[in-house]
């Protein structure tokens, strides 16, 4: 997609109609009472689990690699729970776009905002360092009411329309969105100083990435957080959302990393991975296991997704 954006109203060609129908149905679901809406999401997740053989296999492989102590039946149960979380994520994306601020605040507990405001008061930008949990999209609205305006990083979709849907949804909470490879724009925002919402946990095989173990398994990770913190004169505040058993949400902002960045970007990234693993263990089904976390490894490492047929 070029730098010039088109409004959503320009995407009215017939090929976009199924998405618009889906958005209309999602809008109706979001009008239900909160627990009922999430129940519909869980049902959608169950259906996706039944139909998505190849995706189901990826989820099962990731869980198998990261939780080897679980029995096969326990891993299958976690995979099903993950698909339910994905279904609820769809509903929560709609809530993040359309729900009232009062409603979202009533179902959310937010702690640790002082870590952001203190850093900004000292003249530093803030990297809101998060990860791809299924609750990520709903968290921004409540955060936006509690801290100064922030920008959010996004990843381009192959479809311009889907990219614009994602960006416009995030911009209900964030002031602006920044494409994840646009380091210069992130640095400008951080030097503002402003907070920038950043989730660098997905597989990354470009310059500035290293093999770092994730739950003991080799995985490609970008080390860009160190570069951003240094160039942007920014504090790094870990930020994690979690859906609780009663269908409410907990958003936690942890204290800023001390002595960050160091002279070792790999060591810095390991600090992030360690705290990410700790947060995943609190709600393992809510992490984004449908992503091929262990792809793009250099020659000599296993291809962890080469034999998925038995897991479909």
C-alpha cells in the first residue's frame, strides 16, 4: 500500500462485499450483552477449530513445542481453548471499534499507568512493549483514556482493505498508526516525547534479527527494541492484557526496564522474551499460537512445520 490512504468508503467493489457483510454481523454481535457476545465468539472459535485443519495443526505444533510436559489430550484441550480465544478476539476487535468507553472501562482493570506518566514527565518517550495476545485489540481503548496520546505500530496485510480496517480500528484508540518497518517514524514519535505501542514478538527474518530461544525452542526475534529505545531516548514499559474467567479484562503496565538498552541487543531481547513467557503462562490459551512462531530459522535448524499432517 502506498503512503496515501483511502477511506473505507472507497472499498465498495463486489469483492469486498463478504467482508462488509461480516462487519455488519459483527456489529450486531457487539450489541449483545458482553458475556453473550463473547459466547458467540467462542462458538465461532469452535467452528474454526473444526474447519481449520492446517491452522489447527500449526497451533498444536506450537503448543507441543512450548509445553512438552503436557499430555496429548491436554495439548488438544489448550488448542481448542485457543480457537475459542480467537473467536472472542474477533468480537473484541468489534468492541474496540464500537463499544462505549464507559462500557469498556466497566469491564477492565488497569494498573501501572504511573510508569508511563513518570517516564514522559522526565522527558523520555515510552515504548509500550507488548505482544500478540488475542485480547490486544480491545486493550487500547481503555489505555487511551488513562495515559497521554500514543501511536500504535501495525503490520501491512496483503489486502489494502484489510490493512485499512486494522489501522482504522486501532486509530479509535491511537492517535496515529505506524507501519512496523518505519523505524524513523517511530523514533520521531518517541522523541516527541510520545508513547508508541509496539509488539515485536512474531517471527522476523530480516536484518537485525537473531535466533533466541522461546520456551526453550530456537526462534527468530527482532532486536529492534534496543535500537528504538536508544534512538528514541525512550523508556521501555512492558504492557500485557489478559481476559479473566469472568469475561472481564486485566491490563497491566509493568515498571520500565532498568539499564535498558544495554550494549548487547540480544541480551536485551532475551529480557523481553523472559517476561513474555512469564505472562503467557498466566493465560497460555490467549497467546497467538496460530502464528508460525518458529519459522524462518537459518540453515541447520529444524523445520518445525514440515510434518503437520498428523496434527490436523
